[in-house]
C-alpha cells in the first residue's frame, strides 16, 4: 500500500490532504509513515495516517451526532 500511495503522490499529483490511511495498530501506522517518508519526503505529516482509534479522536464529536 505504501508504494501505491507514493505513486499517487509523485506520479498522479494527488494532494496529500486527500489521503486517509487507517491501520489497526500504532506500530503499523508508525512503520507505514516511516516507509512513506523514505519514498516521498518529509511532507507526509499532511497525510492522516493512524489507527481507527486515533481517527475517532481527530473527528469532532458534533460530526457523529448531527
């Protein structure tokens, strides 16, 4: 999956903010972020890459109840 993301970023010019990458574990998210940084550079911080739990924390509560 990491190589596909790198391809979309580099070749297809998809915006970093367009990606939502969700994993089951913190370790998997960390490893994927490290691999992606090696492939495309340091701008990976603009991609949401985390666990299902961290995704829930990032979303405002109002979006779940409206």
